[in-house]
C-alpha cells in the first residue's frame, strides 16, 4: 500500500498530542497546533465487519482498534497480517481516504 503516514497534531503550548485535531487543546485551551507523523502504535483489538446499515459488503472488512504510542486511539482498517497485540503503522489510503493499519516494518 502506498498510504501516506497518518499525522497527529501536537499542542504548541503544552505538547498534548491529539487525533483528530480538536479546536482547543483539552489540556491547556490553546489553539495552536503543529502537525507531526503519528508514529507506531499497537493493534489492541480486531473485529470483522460483515455488514453495514443500508448496504452490503462484498467481502468482510477487518477493523483494528489502535493505540498510538504517542497517546491517541483510533479505529483503522486492518491490512493483512495485522494481529491483536502487534505493532502497526497507520496510513491514509489514497484511494478512499480511510485509515489503514499495516504491520510495522
Ligand atoms: Zn495544550
């Protein structure tokens, strides 16, 4: 996959790391954010989606709950080979904008 690495934002005042970017820093109330690479995380749990409301799925989609080492948690599509407890890198699929967790090299 040629996914660009996910970016998180870091508060310029106190260093709080957030994803998705909030308007105000939840720690200090500042509004100034710097964008930085998300870095690796752990795939804490995986689940398989077989259907969604209002539409069928041609094939099941595996989802991973990922906790980034820098703090934020997110849900991403799990690439083949991702297992619970494994280290992953999170990217953004250029085709559909979805977050994708891949096995970290
Ligand atoms: Zn802050």
